[in-house]
């Protein structure tokens, strides 16, 4: 099993990607192919002790920056660490590709270089969403701002397969994010989406109101990319403000500081439950190959966990399963 | 100043509405008109000591239930506490109306009984949104699931007037909820909305990503009713889960319980900052009169604060100001 990693991607570049790759090699026994500046990568690799034959470097002369225009960057920077990593999968030299780089470019690269699975109209980002009951998956996390009913139907299928094979959920509960629980509620888009999902060959159980998402009501949270982006970022924003205000309150007097000290392990356990670095990245489902977008600010632990996630996707043949099951949706491409 | 209150509305009915009204009469010196079952209301009033001439009862034989179909309920239940309260404003016998009852019915009632301010295409719900920097206002909170550019333009105007006159913000920062900060980002709806808002005669400062809403980046958070509903309910859901998990962690051992005890006042101060009962209800802006939707689960404190809010809306002539300023948007009703 070979996994390609865009070593230049992310806010911290090789310093973090290489460390994560080394940890994954030791822990999971995977074979890594690091794409990027050979000098920088070699320099980082020198810091660690690991089975040399399991990490390979493919030197690239370019890197895609966060400021680059996605489509133009993919088209022009042919020797960038991201495009080269994508090509490794396309050419059958790697079984999966991971990048923490420019999201737009990576999605464009997934579409242009890997291409779509036949029958899939719109591939979608499927980030993990931590809930009170464990990890759910949200799809689409931001790849398609405007969606047709057919797209929702595909999101539900891909999410369901992912939840079953990667998150080990039995008959995953697939829900549509909507305003109201009954059929007939919603805006024009979700009303139509509901009609399509009702006939889905997987476990669609109806609408989920945003209030019930964090409680873990749905295993697969289906929505368009606009709503998905709002849900993900608002969750992050609300949690961030609550932690900040709690910290202020908990350090505002000596007595409170003492109280906070006694609660330290509790606070840690709490933070860990909502720590995205534990859950890997967001797979871009629907393209011809395993492609994982890791968070731009990923640390080495997040990179390591994205590699573990790629391994599970490979072992459980998620792409093949999507390709097999897509026919069950029928031919209706509206 | 007379304020009509639907005494039968909300999960707890007269038990809570009457208590809130009595507190408001004593604290703010307002005159209240309570609509509903005279027997029940009188029974509740007997529990309190207050200036009798300041609370009036208008007996009604019907009440609109949460399960009632909104439009049908307003049309058929002419002698319901909600419709009677709305008519008091329409007939000039009250300066504002408050209800914690069926939201859909109240919005329909606002449109049918009070009617729209000339020039306003779509009235909108404008609930308070507590942020790290204080209270912002979100508009539309759920009245209009699908919106045209003109609607966003109106929401921004009404929200801006409200933020200035009720929340005392100077040159309120009006933002469009979107996925990305730059112009040109978004789905079809928000791209068009941005173009309209760019020319607005108030302080439109651009897009706000959902992540930055809780931090208080925007004073007036503009979005369609679908997105608004998702933002409000998800905020509630995320905060609820975090408190629940914290509580579990903080009570899982004796040492932690001791720590939590020392932090009790801190936790209380924290909860108060995010307690909706402190901030009143959601005004339905754009109708011909002051109409406030209080939370269905309002306690007496929430009712009292909604009455205070109505008083501020009356004193600061918010409706007149909207009517005056609507012309500044021009005639474009697309």
C-alpha cells in the first residue's frame, strides 16, 4: 500500500508533513511517497529514525500557494507537489493522495487529474463532524455551493458507504439538513432534495434540524456545500468563543484558577473529543481515487491520522463500492 | 404606552406571561393589555401585588395551539388571544404586541392583520444573537426560506435601523453570511445579494464567514431565512452539547466536583452571557406595527425583557424610521 503526500501543503509545510509521515510509517506500516522540494524533505527526514525503504521522495520544482487561483494553479504548475502527488494516483503508482494545501486547487485537481467516477455528477467533500455520540460525516462540506436534487442523492450514497466502511456504522442514518423535521418544510432546494432522497436505496430517515446535528442525530449529514460550509465554520466559531470565554472566567481569580486546576484532566478529555486532528481530513468523494484534504493548519498528528484514514479507505475499497453502488440510484440526472 | 401581550402563548401560558407582565409593569411603568382566558389570567394576577390600573384584560374564547396550521389558524380563530392582540395594534389601541405562541401563525398574523410597511417586499424576523462582543442581530431568522436580492437589501436596512436605535450601535456593521470573504464568493443567491448590498445606503462592510459570527464581527448578520434558521439552531445545539459534555466531565470524580464548585460563579456568569431570556424576543420587522416573537419556552424573565424591548422599539420610533428610510433603497423590486 502506497500513499502519496503533498509534503509542501499546509501552513507548516515539510516540518509537519514529514513528521506525520514518519509517525504513520512506524505506526501503520504504510509506504509513503512524499512530493516536494527534495532538499527540504531530506533535511526534515534526517531528524527521525525510521525504515528507510518505506519513505520515497519525488522531487518537485513548484508548490501551489494558498493565494493561487485554483484552476489556473492546477493547469500551470504541472511540477507542483500537489499535481505530482495527484498524478501518482492517476498513474497507479500510489493508492491514495493527501494534501493540506489550497483547498480549491486540490478539488480542481481531483476533478481534472483523477476525474469523476462514472455516474457521479458532483464529487463532494466529506469532513468528519464530532458529535456527542461520536463521529458523523457531513457531505457536502463546501465543494458545491449550488446543488440539484440528484447531487443530494449522490451525497447520501457516498456518505452512507463511507460511514459504513470507515466509521463502522451499521445502516448509517442519513439526514437532510433542513428547517423543520416534516416533509414539505424547507427552501426550494431542500424541498426538492427531500423528494429525491425519499426514494434512496439507503437509510434516509428524513430531515435534521441544525439544533440536533451536534447531538449526533444523523450519521450522515447531507446538505449543499453552502450550508455545509456554514455548519462546519459556525460549529468551529461557537466552540472557539465558548472556550475563550470559559478561559477568561476560569482565570479571573485565584479561587477560580484553583478550581480550573482540579478540572484540568476533565477539560483535556473534553477538548480531545472535539479535536479535529484526531479524526483525519475530509475525503473528496466521487473522484476516481482516494483523495483526502487535510486541514490547512494540520499538525503532525493530524497528518498521521489522515494517513490512517487513507489506509482504511483503501482497505475497505470505498471507491470501488461507490462505483458499484452508483447504478442503484438510477439514471435520473436532474 | 400600551403593550398587548398574548397571555395564552408559549409553553407555559398565563402562569409565565402574567408573571412577566406584572414584573414589567412595576419595573418599566408600562401599561399592559393581556389577551386570553379571563378566568385563568385573573387567577394568576391574584398572586401578585401591582398597580391595578396598569393591567387590563381582554377576554378571548380561543387560543392558537402549536400544532395549528398557521394561516388557517389566523383566518379561523378570530377570537384567539393572538389575533385579538394583533388587532389591538391594528386598531391603534396598543403600541406593540408580544406573543410566545405558534411562530408560523404569528408571522402570518403579522402579515394579514398588520400588513406590510409600504415599500417592504418581505418582513423578516430579527432575533438577537449573543456574541463575544455583545448582542448582534440576525435578519432573517426564518420568515423567508427563499430570498431575492431586494429582500437582502431590505433586511440590511431594517437590521441597521434596529441595531442603531435599540442596540445603541453607531454605524452598525452590516454583513452578509457567506462562504468566503471576497466579493464573488458564494452560491447563486449570495452572489446576487452581494451585488445589491454593495450599493446600500447603510454601512455594508462585506461578507462574514460563519466562523466569525460568534466572535461579533458583524452587528447586523444578514442572510436568507433558511441560513438564519440554521445559524440560530446550530448555535443553540453546539452550545447545548458543549455544556452537557462539560457537566459530565466536571461531575465524574470528587476532585472534579470540588473544582467545579470553586468555578460555580464563573460558570454562572458565563451562562448568563449566552442566556436568551436576557435579551427579549425577535421583532418581526417590516410589518405596520411593533410585533415581537418571544421564545416558545420563555420564562417570566424572558417575557419581561421582551416587554422592555417593545418599549425601546416604541420610544425610538423604529417602525416610522423604517417607513421613512425605505425610499432610500430605490424602487428596484427584483
